[in-house]
């Protein structure tokens, strides 16, 4: 049926299934005589076993989704993977998605592929409207494709950074709709930025006949992000949405899913990919979904939501203890932010030092964001880089409740963060006292002079 099984398969059943697919590829035929330049020959048995002898990859030179006659097993693997993944996207909340395919590139390059496909539809266009999100790969995806990003600054509403819809529309009018390749919006992001106002952006794109590409990097695991995409497509225009395999399905980095609501446009993107492609990302996600089953993946989504509530409540308690506060970002369903105002006031360097302390104590993924950092990416200078705005009111720390997180991860993180905050405050106060003594001594010397 091309759907994810409700209950997961055991490992021996999955391996049997993969071996059956592999013996359908010509390189595994007993009497095969290969005289071409690409015959699925592998020098190392270890490499062959690692790939279950599925060596031919996926697609053909003109289409990553095409069937390869001498690799019937690998082609079937590709078709099944795309079908099972689409079933999961529907299960996660985008029920009207009509087509998708796994591409062996991470999110940034997959977005680039979407932009390059749009180039043929809109040859005059040179700009991409981009509500600011301080993450390098999605910014570089536009540069790599040869377009000029038009950065739309976010607006501060309470603690949240939200899409400036009026500024987007004003910029479209100023540049001219025919000169704009697309609007490039974002769902999953680090707090205090929250998902873009997808419904409003989708309606603007429909009104001005401008394509709309959504960076849904780790949004499959969030029912809220998926609901935004579904609603955007219902009330306006969304041409494609791109999500990472590793962040949403707990597989190695190197793959993404490009999906959309217009079957022919998604096919155009798959045909834009030059040459054949590695089957590894498709193989990894198929094995994972067959192992979990639909019920197993739904359980992971449920646990992630529960852990988000737990992380939020416990981080708030810790923030109160340290005279900080959990920033109020109700529209962000995955990421949280805790202010570091007191630490920042004592010592500018104390904030970045906290990040180093956490990392050396084996806390990964937590981001410490100081005020006023400036960074240049591809000749574009961003003030307040990492905070998604020029002047956020305070320094802060990010933590996320992503798929696969356990209660133990949260508890250990909070314990180590508590210790690091205590140490940082002591060191900051000590340095402040030393500076005050030094300044008073300098003043005495001046008086004596």
C-alpha cells in the first residue's frame, strides 16, 4: 500500500526485506556480466554490507525519481521510501500534501535546488524576500542559487520576534512582483523568534502570484508547525516545504524531504537534480520508519510534546532561582529561551563564557546568545547575529525539546546549568570587585599626582 506499517517490524524482517530488494539489482545477479562504467562494483566487503549491497543509488541522470532498469531493487526502495515518508507527513499534520521525495542533501542545499527550479519559471526575478532568521545555511542557500536576499527585519511583540507582514508586502510593491523569485519563510526556529505568519504570507503570495518556499527544517516533529503549513496551503500559496531527515527522524545527517501540494512542481524539482544520487539517506529513513511503525513515530511525537512542557516548567523554576526569567514565547513549540540579564550586566564576557562552560560539561545544543554581536555572512552584515534582530533587549540561553529527548536529558541539563550559572555569577562578581578596587586605586594615584 506504500504506507508506513502501523506496528514496527523487527530487525530480522527488515534485513530480509532489504536483501530481497538487493538481489533485484543487476550487480548482485550471479551470472551478471558488466561492461559499463557504472556497474555497482564495490572493492570492500565491509562497504557492501554497510549498504546492504544496494550500490546503484537512486534515479537516473535526468531525474532523481526515475526508475533505473538495472537497479530494480534500488528503484523500488526509492519509490517506497518516498511513499512511506509522504504517509508520515500526512500523519504529522499536512494532510493535503500530494508529492514528496527524499533528496541526499541537507536542508540548505535542498532549498537551493528549489530556488534553481523556480529560476526557469521566473527568468527576470533576482530577489528573494526573506523574513530574518539567523541561521547561516538557509541564508547561504539563496546566495548559492545566485539570488539576492531581501532581509525583512522581525517585529518585537512582548518577548517574541514575529513576521513583519506589512514590511513584506511593502517590499513586494517596491521591487515589483515580477522581480521577486519567491518568499522564503521559516517554521522551526530558535526562541525568541517564532514561526513565521505562514497564513498571511501565503495569502500575500497568492495575491501577487509569487511562489512561496517554506524552510520547515525540524518542523515535522511539531504539530503546530505542520498545521501552519497545512493552513497556509489552504488559504493561500505554498509551493514547496523542505525538512531535514536527521532532525525529524533521528538518522545520520545528509538527507532532506522536499514536499508540496502541486505534484508537477515537485516533479520539476526532482528533475532539476543532476545525475544519480546516493541511496543512503533513503535507506536510513526507510529502515527507521519500518522499525518504528506509524504508532512508534506517533509515540515519539507525543513524548516530545510532554518533554517540552516539562522542560518549560523546570527551566522557569531555575530562572526564578537565579533572578532571571523564562521568556514568554507561546508561539514557539520546540525552542525555549531564558534571559541572562544579570550575568550580562555584571560582565560582557560572562555570557559567552557560560556557553563554553556548558559545552565543556558535555551539554550540547544549548545556545548562549549575547547582545550586540556582529557577523558578516557572504558580504551581508548582521547586527545582533543569532538573536534574529538588531537589538534584542537582553542576552539569553536557548534549549529545545526535540524528538528523542528524554527526561534524563532535561534533568542533567538543568543540574549542570544551575552549577554553571552559580560559578559564572561568582566569577563575574569577583571580576567586578577587582575592577572596582583597580579603579579606586587609579583615582587615589591621580589625586596624589
